[in-house]
């Protein structure tokens, strides 16, 4: 029986196409492109997914694919992707795959330089058109059409190619970060917040458990506090530990629902008062969960963040590249210097995997606190 040729390649834009210089964090984590795999589930025999940590790895992977039957390469770009670097990346793609149409996700009505078309939506309608023989051009807004036809969870197990999570977000075993894979190409959208319902998520978690992952960190999405009891029951049945996350500006009313929910995170990306943050973190503590806080530069003052550290069990930084090193160094020292956190965490270690994650955290801590201000920062 003849194996069908790949007609569409879904490609995650490599990290070296980012607009930012390398950050301080040596262990930022590497999430899976789950949205691309769900999109490829439309026709897994005709659609392939390529994930690459760097451009050179992507080029090597593409060099093994025949361009004879390939109709399109659809890229998934991210919030920090740089247009100039992506254009250069596209030029190399055209050299490797001549005649193949290049597409990318976009929520704005424009086509980034280097691409033939851009798609707003999960990508399902666009992919189906390509498989029917259409050659897409220009900006295609298929968000309404896609919303009426949900993506499916893949059947083939996800192969672990070195996925990792920020050590402070680790829960147990192989922990995976989940954005919004039900949104396909828009999986990691900075503006969309949706929730597909517990049945769809149950299928996703079952697939990932079958693939060898044990715990899950749900990034901010359309999940509401009212959904937590239903989600917790489902995760309990599947024997999967998990953490949930909300934006700091969300109305967060957490009640005690018990394990396997371990952590509740607040993500701070826009200015918010330390009083509001403090109240919500205390509420998470009162519900008997570990309270996590992920902050971006400029979202709150250094003094304001330091004032609420007493209620923070896990701390992570967004956009490491934009933090002035002295500010990050000061916050890191204040956080780990309070409540005897370092020794308390060390003596609480109960497994080899937990020790590995703590060693990663310790490395970042010591490198940040003991290093002089890097030149040019």
C-alpha cells in the first residue's frame, strides 16, 4: 500500500525568530505545539507537524520532506516573533520547498512579509480548502466558520522531543504546559480566552496521559472558577495532577475543592495594584492551594510585588529579556530570602525528579543573585 505524501506541513516558528535577545533564564521551559497537533488531526495522513528548537533544525527536518506533493507550509508565529527574522526564515523555506505556498496565523487583517497568506482562526477551514486543492492568498478570516466546527484530539501518541516546563511550575513526573490547543493556530493567542468544555479537555488529557505525561499546568484561558469542580472530578478520574491559572484582572473566587489540583497561578501582564494581588493570593491560600505568581516587567512596582511575597509559594518571571537585571536580582533575593524558602524547599524534597527541578531553580537563583550586572543590559 502506497503511503500518502505530506500535503500540508504545520510548522512552529523556531525560537531564534524571536525579536528579543537571549534572557537570563537558562530553563524557560519548552511547551509542546499542541494546537498544531490538534489541527493536524483533521487528516493525519496528509498533514505533518514540525517542531524545532532552532531554525537549522527546522531546515534539516524540511530537507527530508518531498516538495512534490506538498501544497503549503502553515507556520504558527508567537507574540514575540520578529517580522524581519520571520521574513528571512521564509526565504530559506522557499529555497528548500520551491513552489509551496507559505501561510501564518494572524489576528490582524494583514499578511506578514515573506508569506503568501495569513489565517485568523483555528486554521481548520483554511486547511480543508488547501486539501481540496485551493491555493490561498491574502488575509483569510475564518474565525466564525472555525468556531462552529471544533478541532479533534489526535489519536497517535505525542512523541516527547524534549518538552519541559519552568521548574517552579513543575508538579509531578513529566509536567506539560497547556495553553489553548482547541484553538489550533491560535493556541497561544495573547488576547483570546476560550474554554471548550470538560469533555473536550478529558479527551486531551487522556491522549497526553497515554503519551506518557503525568501532570498538567493550564495556562490562562476561558476557564472560570465555576468550571473547577467539574474539571477536578475529571482529573481525579484520570489520576492526573494539575494546576490552573488566571489573569490577575480576572474575577477569581477559589473555593476548596481538594486534590489533584495543587497550584493556582495568577499571571500579571498589565498594571494591577498590590492590594488586589494580595487579596487574591490570600484567597488561594485560604482554599488550601499553593499560590503561584507570574509577573511581567512593568505590570507592577518592585516595592508592590515585594510587599505580597508572604502570600506567594511559587514565583516566575515573564519576558525575562525586558527586565533590568538589578530589578530582577533584587526581587529574586527578596523572595528567596524571606520565609526561609530555600531551606524549606530543600528539606521537603521527596523524589529524584523533584530534586532535579529544585537544582534548576537553585542554579537560576544563585546565578541571578551572585552575578554582576551583565554588560549591555
